[in-house]
C-alpha cells in the first residue's frame, strides 16, 4: 500500500486567518497566541477554519481497504481507476498474517494469528494466479472489462486520487487510527496522518493527536 502526497494548500496560519477574519484581522506569520486559538477551535467544534487548507493524495491499496475508506464522503473528493476502462494485469496484496475472529464483537479482528496450513497457503496463491490468468483469457477473447473484472479477488490493488480539506482528513485519521479500526485501513490512515502532521503540525496536535492520545504526534512549544 502506498500514499503519495500530490499537492497541498495552506498551513496552520491559514486556519488562524480563516478564524480571525470574523474580526477583520490578518496575520502574516504565526504568533504566540495562535496555537491557543487553534486549540479553542478544535475543542469547541468550530471546524470551518480547518476546511480551508486542502490536501491531495494518490493512494494504492487493496479493494477491500478502499471500500472502507470511500465511506468518508463529507469534504472529500474521490476519483479511482476503473476496470470498466482498463484491462492491464491485476496485482494483489495478499495478507502476510491471518488474524483470528474476535469473540466479543461482531466485526474486526482478534489479537491472535491463525497459522494456516501449507495447503491453504498454496491454495491462496493458486487462486490468485488462476484468477489473474482467467481474467487475461477473458480479455483476450473480447469480454468487456466491466464484466471480466467480476472474477478478481477483493485484495486486488486499486488506485485513486483523494482530495479534501484538513478537517475532513483529520476526521478520517481520528476514526481510522482508532484501536477498533481494521489494521490494513489503519496503515493507510497512518500514512495520511504523517503528511497531516508534516504540513499542519499544530492543527494535527488538536484535531487528531490529543483525541487519540497519540503523543508521538503532539508537538511541544
């Protein structure tokens, strides 16, 4: 899985100025009181100033991960590779470890790993190789890509552009970095979080870091 930052707009100062415009004030650089303002905005749910900075990512991940993340809609725009139009050979991200089913809840994973048999592991590899080969044969015979794709596994890699506001991606990180989030989805969210922290360290501190008690990403002044 890969997360590439394509473009970004704004900074923590963008958030500050968007908030201070109510009083017709504008800062050319961050001041000592601006972190307190950002903290106040986050604590009291004033999200609109965080809606002005923007980020654009190109992400590659398995289908089953992408379908979890695309559920986040507010403040975000998603454009994905479509196998209605392309028919290149698919690639897969086969899990390296298999987690057990949780005992006390209906979704997610347990804390233990399942040791699959050599036969099961071989069958998994076999299914992927056969599905990719069959897909290629269907395409060669003239089957429409929009139908041929139906036989491909859910761990096939897909790619998409994901653009949105700082506020929207902070919410993605807060939800998908939580302990009950799917591990594979959390990996993508962590990569996004790294970029948020790099571009907007103060805003990240209050929008995500403190809410998750993630001291690794809480800045100190």
